[in-house]
C-alpha cells in the first residue's frame, strides 16, 4: 500500500480559513505566523478558549471568539491584530 503524505499545516490553515467565513463574528483576529513565537500567551488569556496552539501552529476559532482583544495585548511580539 502506498504512503499518503499529508501536510498537517495546510490542513490546519484550511480549517482556520473555513472558520473565518462564519458570519456574525464580532472581531476578526489575525495572527502573523511569521512573527508568532508560539509562546502560548494568547492561549492563556483567551477566556472562551478560541485560540488553539498545536505544536507550531496557532488557530483561532472565530465562531467562539468574542473579540475582546485580550490576546492582542498579551502577545509579546505583536503577532496578533484585531480587525
């Protein structure tokens, strides 16, 4: 049987892109993945647990994000922006 190579990061990016399409989100949170140091500061301050850190990938569930922007202020490298 042939091995199937799956790019996990591409799958996670696709999942996040799908979540961005949810209507009625209060604030769109955008994470600059090149600036992100994967420290988890944003995850620890996110009350609704809308931010998930998976190894070296950060994903925002805009369906439950309240738009409070706590993650923006908690990010030590300025990798998160509210739009």
